[in-house]
């Protein structure tokens, strides 16, 4: 027996989703079922969820890639001197 789920979504999003999924050869029900199956399979959201603004994303990228890095600092005085030099 199939159960049903009611999902509330704004009209514009619903129409755009219907158009997208139709272009992929499926309806919203199929897409939601695929999402739920993947979530169960992966035991989590099956895609990356981002919570950062552009500035934070850029800072994370730079830190991960060693871009615009300064330091290390061996004292608070060294850190303060470097911060003051940026002004």
C-alpha cells in the first residue's frame, strides 16, 4: 500500500519544478520519491547543503587552498602588528 505525503510549496516553485521534471521525463511525485530513496540510502541529505554567503565561501576556498594566508604569529604583538599593517 502506498502512503501519501502533503508538501506545501509556493506556486512559482511548483510550476518551475513541474517544468524541470517534465523535461527530465518525470513528474513531481517521481522526483520526490527519488529524493526520499536517496536520502534513506545515504542516511542524509543526498546533496550539499550550503549555508554560507559569497564572502564566507570565498574565505573557505582561500583557506583550503592557501590563498591570502599570513602568519604564523608567535605572539599577540605580532598578530596586532600584522592586523594594523592591513589598514
